[in-house]
C-alpha cells in the first residue's frame, strides 16, 4: 500500500514538474537572466556584459538575415517547381494541382493555429 501511495505521489510530482517546464517565460527576460548569471559566474565587468550583449544582438541579426535569405531562396525554388509542373501538366490538371495545394496549405495553417492555441492555454 505504501508503494502505491509513494508511486502515485512521485507520478503526481513528475506531472506537475513537467507542466511547469512547458510554460514559456518571456524570452527577453530569459536572455537578461542568462546574461546576469554569466556576469555572476564569470565575474564579468559591466563593460564585458555590454560587449557580450552587443555580440548576442549582432549574431541574432545575422541569423535573422540568413533566415530571410533562405526563405527567399525557398520561395524561388517553389516558383521554379511550379513553372516546371505547369509545363508537364495539362491546364485542367494544373488547375486541380493548384486547388489541392491551396487546400493542403489551408489545412496546415489550421493545424498551426490549433497548435498555437493549445500552446497559449498551457502558458496561462
């Protein structure tokens, strides 16, 4: 009986502990806390903290720029693929192809919204 109660208690603690790890903290607050932790652990000066913060911001800007470039490249490849599909398919087939593609895109957007809504309820 003790084992059953103890295992139920540990299971409950594990579930509650996991639920708290899924809660998203404010990202900028997390970054500031990490920087403050680095300052304490490495005994950084204010000048070093400022340099590290500037470094992180510049690297974030680089990553954002790279993502934009990759997105543009992906979009170009999609357009090229669609042009090739148009050459292969008849006009009726291509029209149906576009309709199917639009339907799948709408389904993906709906799934994304549902997932986002589910994540928002976990955060609260």
